[in-house]
């Protein structure tokens, strides 16, 4: 099982930390932790490849191996980071 960790460093003390875990049948899972918690409580969320918004700590299962883009939803009073390219390895 191969694990990858990518940290999205955002301005204004707001971080998104994707975690990758190998899944079943050649797929992987992506989980993103939004830091600080106040940003998540204010409505910050994350999405992979333009999909549905996920809450901090949620897990998106069945991600195919290869490159993906993680984006963060804009919230008031926080600077929104640029989308981040990530790769899922299984």
C-alpha cells in the first residue's frame, strides 16, 4: 500500500491537507483536512476534479489512480487558494 501526503499551503493561515490511501480494486481514497477548523466552520469545503463539495475530513472513495485537481470553496474573510494538482497512487 502506498501513501502520499500533499499539503496545500494557503495564505491567511488556511491549510488543506489531502491524504491518500490505497483502496479496493485498484482505486484510492482522498481525504482533505481544512485547517484551521474555523475556516471549515465558516463553510470552506473541498472538491476533486470539480465534483461535489466535501466537508473537512470527509473521504472520497473510489478515486482512480493518476492526476487529480483538489480545489477549495471560497468563504468570506478567508483567502481562497489556487487549485492544487495531486496524484493518487495505488
